[in-house]
C-alpha cells in the first residue's frame, strides 16, 4: 500500500513527506509503547500512535519504519516535525482513534505482522 493510499483512507493531513507519498508500506501496526514497536513492527511498516514525543520518531527510525501516523488529532510540536524531516520520515495526522484507523487500514488490505494489529 502506498502512503498516498493511507492518507486517503485515514483522511489524513501530511505534515512531512509530501514528496514521499509513492513509497510502499509493507505492513502496519499501532502502539504507544516503544518496546512493542521495536519488537513487533517490520522494516517498511507504518506506525500509528497517539504519543507525540521525539522518542517515537527515534524509535521509528531505529526500527526502519517508513511513516508515522499520529491518531486522535494529536499534533507533534515543531521540534518533532523537524526531526522527522531530517530522517525523511513522512508524518501524517488523522482524527480517527487508533482502533478505527487500524481497522480502516486493515479493511483496505494492509496487514500487520504476527497479528500486531
């Protein structure tokens, strides 16, 4: 699934990475616990989270996550946006809850790894 499809499915706003919407996402998952992200998401995944700290972006970078979607309308501060931009990591915002956003992506064909959804 392309990031542009994720944007459309989640009616999301792109904060960073307008030029990367053609990147392919291989899987996805949602979590607010960084340990879960490191142990469960595969390289090339999209992360859905409600946590808006720099640790999310740093953890996503280490895990090889392609894009981050902040759920529940949460918007990260400018420092976090700049960090994601420095990593060339697309950041999207959606007003959907993590549950609903995950369900919408799943119903449109995006799967998690080992039942991570």
